[in-house]
């Protein structure tokens, strides 16, 4: 991350995942290639990670669809 430019970055939520018992929330910076990652144990941002985890638990499970193929559309 660019510590000197951090206040100018707009971070967008990307994904949340659990690794080795730790919950991590990943954010991507708009127009910059520098992501930010938060863990649920961080004192300042732990509540945000907990809330994102609660939102994820409310997401419906979707069935994976397969066997579809795209074809080129012709214009008459």
C-alpha cells in the first residue's frame, strides 16, 4: 500500500474468506493495484469484518449451472 496516499484511495469490498481459523476481508483500491486486507481480530476494523461476515451468511446458496454454450448471433 502507499501509506502516503492512503487517504486518497477509495477501497471497494472484494471478498471475505476464512483461512486457518481467521476471517479476512479483502478490499481493492479504485484505479490502483494495491489491495487492503483486514482480519476479524484487528481492534479498529474487526467490527466491519464481523458485519461483512454476517451479510455473507445471509447470501443464498446458488446451484452451479453447467452445460451452456454461447453461440454467435447473426443479424439478418
